[in-house]
């Protein structure tokens, strides 16, 4: 059960690590391209490629996020609503308890519903980390490819 709750942490850690790598690569690409511009070595084709890549990466990112978001909604939406309704019902039952045994029974049911709610929030956090990773993947892919390509151009030049 602890893995249900720790899993999102590791997923978000992975997103943070990949994002930091992408940012370092981006800094290198920016430095290289600004150097080309400053030395008048930048070509119109390179500038067109830069714009094209940004448009393609954004399109892929938004498409991937949209499709995954719809999948999350389908899989978790109904389950989340049911969990919220169960918590409400169990809290109301607890407040209407008349005897100590009823109180204990309703308290146990509410505790279980709250635990299920916490598990549901944990799942949603993990799914959001996956969504973020899917959004960043096309950008990371192009940034990494640009670093490799511009490094080889730098070595030749």
C-alpha cells in the first residue's frame, strides 16, 4: 500500500530530472544559435528549421496531452466521483450514529473511504506526472536532437 502513495513522488522526480536535462540541452542550443547569429554564420534555413521544430513540438505536445487527458478522465473520473460520494455518505452516517457500536462501525467505514480517497488523489497525481512527461517528450526529443546536430556542426566549423 505504501507504493500507492510513494509512486507519484518517483514519477514527479523523473519528470524533474528529464526537465533539467532538457533545460541544459536548451541552454547549449541557445548558446550555439546565438553564436551563429553573432558571427553571421546562421542561415535562413536554420532559422526556418528552428521555427518549424517549435511548431511541430507544440502540436505533438498538445495532441499527446489532450488524448492522455481524455483517457485519464475516462479511467479516473467516475471512480473519483464515487469515492467522493462514499466519503460524504459515510460522514453523514457517522454523524447520525445513535449508539457506540453504530458510531464505531460508521467511523471504520469513513476511515476506509478516506483512505480510498487518499489513494485516488495519489493515482491522480501519478497520472498528472505521466501527462506532464507526455507533454515534454516532443520538446525533449527535439532539443536533444538539436544539441547533437549543432555539436557536429560546431566540430566541422
